[in-house]
C-alpha cells in the first residue's frame, strides 16, 4: 500500500510522456541510437572508474580478477540487509542512489526519445545494467542486487521526468527550448547536433 502513490506518479508521468511523444514529429522507433549511446556510456564509465579508483578497478591483478569473475557467476548478487539504506552492496549511498539512478535515466531517456514506450525503455535499461554488472564491472566486483534493481527503476523515474521536461520544452521559443533541452539532456543534444536522428 505504501508504494501506491509512487506507482500512481509513475503512471501519470508515463501517460504525460506518451501525450508529449504524440506531439513530436513521427519517426521509426530505433534501437541503434540507444544501443550506441549505451555502449559509449558504459565505456566512458569504465574508463572513468579506472582513473578515479585505480586499485578497485584494476585489470592487472589476474588472480583477483578471476576470483571476482568466478564469484559473479557462482554466487547471488551482493545484498546485505544489515547495512544502511542504499549501502546494501558496500558502496556509498550517493553512488548507489544518485549515480545508478542517473546512469539508468540516461539509458532510459535515449530509448524514449528514439520512439520506444516506457516498458521497452525500462527493459533496455535493465539489460544495460545487467551488462554493466555481469560484463563490465564483473572483473572487479560481484554484481549488486541494489544496482540491478535500482538502475532501471530509478532510471525510469528520473528518465521519464527528463523525457516529459524535454518534450514540454518543444513549446518554448527556440532560444529557451535550446537551453532547457541542453540542461535536461546534454549528451543527447550533442548527439543530435552531429546528426543523430533521435
């Protein structure tokens, strides 16, 4: 019962997003642009993590990397309910709540902007999150249950809000529209500036 207001808010955002999408110029739904965007995002995240946390994300300790890889596929995703809120996998809550929510919203938003509905966009975000946990980060950390669940759900909440705001900006004068859309979706606006169709 306590999640009913959250579910109602999500449904209202999704219906508002669908109405705004109907006002946008029609184009064929595309998975190519979100997929390329996702590959770029995951690659940039991996490179950034290796620079910021060199020891934690090193690929030079072969034994440790292989142990981590084995654990990923032989043990369930990491979740410790005795830890503090959103620190269930041992990471700080800021990384889990904010970082993974924003990562998910970036993936979700690109799928929505490229003509896909809310549910396929959540599925795309969940698949990208699983790819990160089981394919990119797997050499350094056991997959996190928190990240596998929150990245698509938090991403959908934040991403749908970004999608609705981005669509609503279409009714603003050109200068303001450009500013609002650049703030709401800086990477997408750069991609569209160099020719991305959505």
